[in-house]
C-alpha cells in the first residue's frame, strides 16, 4: 500500500516529544511537532491525517480538538492526557478524539498501539479516497463577512459575492443570513418565504444536505441557495452553539462555498460561526473611527481565543478619492491583508437596493455597475 501519512504532534512537553519521536517509525510518514497555539494555523494549512495531541498547559484542548474535527472530520485524533480527570476525558471524546492515553502510565501502551492505529487509518483512508471519486465533493470553504460597525455593507457585499461566485463558476454555493433578529438578505435578493434557518432545529441532530436544501431558497437567476433569517429574536433564542456548528459542518460537506452574513453584535452563536470560518472578511470603511472599531474587535477575539491572524482579511468598502484614508495608508497601518477594495457607488447601487433586486443576474452581463465589477474582481481572485 502506498501511503505517506501526514502526522502532527502537538506538544509543549519536551520529554514527551522526545519519547514519541524516538519510538515512532517515521519512514513512511512525515511527522512535525508544533505547539498548541499553532494548531489552528497548521490544520488549515494542509490536510492532516493523524494528530497526537498532548494536553496543553492552558487547557484549551477541547476547543482545539473540536476545531481540528471541524476542519477535517476524518483527521484521527489521539489525546495524551496529563491527568486522568474524567470530565476532561469525556469532553475530549465528545469533541471528537478517537483515542486517549493517560501519561505517564500509558505512554508505552500508546507507543505500542500506534503502528496498528496508523495501519487502520491507512486502510480507511484509501477506501475514502475511492469513494470521494464517486461523489466528487471536496471540503467546502466557509467565508464570513463581518464588521464591528453596523451599516458598513456586509449584507450587500456578502450577497453579491455569493451570487457572483455562483454565476462565475460551477461551484455549489450557499448564502446564510445570521442576522437572526432583523434579517436583510431576503429583501436584497427578493425572496419571499416563511421558511428560515430555525426550521432546521427539529432535524439538527441528523442534519444532512437534503434537510438544508428543503429549507433553503433557490435564487432564480443564479440557482444560489439561500438560508434566510427567522427575523425574530425570540425564535433566535432557541438556537444554540451546537446548532450553528452542526449547520455549518453539514453545509461545508455539501457545498463548495458557504458564505455567511454576520451581524455586528457578537454573541456566543456568532463566536461559533467565526470559529468555524476559514476566512473572515472584515468589511472596513476607510476612516479612523472604523479602525478603532476593528481594534476593539481584535481585542475581543484575543479574549475569546478566536485566532484572527490566520483568517482575517480586509475588504475595503466605499473607497473614494474623497476619503480620509486611502488604501496605501491603510496597508501600512493594518496587521491584515487587504483582499479587495470596493468603490463607493451610490448611483449604481440605488436602483437595485430600492427594487430589492440582486445586483448580478447572469454570467456574462455586459453592463455592470462599478460595485458589481469590484465584487467580480474579488470573486475571481478567490476562485483562483
Ligand atoms: N460600495 C458602496 N457604495 C454605495 N453604497 C453602499 C456601498 N456599500 C454599501 N452601501 C450602502 O450602505 C447601506 C448599508 O449596506 P448593508 O445593508 O449591506 O450594510 P450592513 O453592514 O449589512 O448593515 P447592518 O449592520 O445593518 O446589517 C446600503 O444601503 C448599501 O446600499
Ligand atoms: Mg446587514
């Protein structure tokens, strides 16, 4: 069997690291050692087969394991615990770890079992590869649009971006409106429906693609799937973190791109959505007060343990020569890359907003408004 497994050892304990490195046969696999804080970045960088996770010092092991599983449900996780606290072990299993061993007593057991674990994994992996050829689906990308400032263009940009992605490629795309209380996407995309995300609650435990497609609405011009908001704070209260995580993981498996319109107010549901996202596009209006809001958001994420460095990118909106700050100035100030710049286009957008029509309707439209051209440029760069 020809395999070359990609194995990660997440460890901050040199003794454990050395023991593992000395014993494991590394001939037919690549093994790298990283610290817990680099986990998110490293699992996003490439698909990992097996992760041996040594309990981290600042006890975010459960969250990290959940994250690894959300990125790739087939990554095999082995947890090496430093204490036999039952609650931790139970939470680790719930988060998705396949195996755990308690150190130091079970170190030799782990090392002796590892070759078998590896072999079983290899077999499962080659089966999986055969079946992916049949279904032809890869791992979907989740892109969230966010801004700490209300009215900055999140909804119009995310919906036009999703629509353009669908029109300009063969990808399966779904747009989700997480503005639970007020909605907004349904108006912009002229969708009338009494079904919303909340209708998935009864089936959330066994959620699959057809449940999602039963509730989502198909935009008539592009066939973009849209999950609209319940537009009801009370209904929103019945949703929890697990609901959001399960919904997004199902969408990730069934679509190539999952585009999310996030509200500016952050609650625990939106934290989950951000954690599940591969990218967060922060919509920034080029002026000093917006930079302050961004700074504030960065601080909040640090406190919440959301890693921004690996996933936040800036989308400048309403750029214009008259603005206080220009793209060049911002490049020097910002810690994040500027991925797109969208011109202010009051005249062009007005008709669409007033009529409640999507900005894009067909693949080869000849006359696009400046706003739509800028979004198309952004989309094409993403598709590359
Ligand atoms: N590039 C632009 N040029 C001109 N007008 C724009 C541009 N981007 C957004 N707007 C206008 O700004 C208004 C707010 O946009 P939008 O509703 O998308 O913002 P939002 O961030 O989703 O707001 P909220 O926080 O209320 O959800 C809209 O009327 C929209 O037409
Ligand atoms: Mg909005």
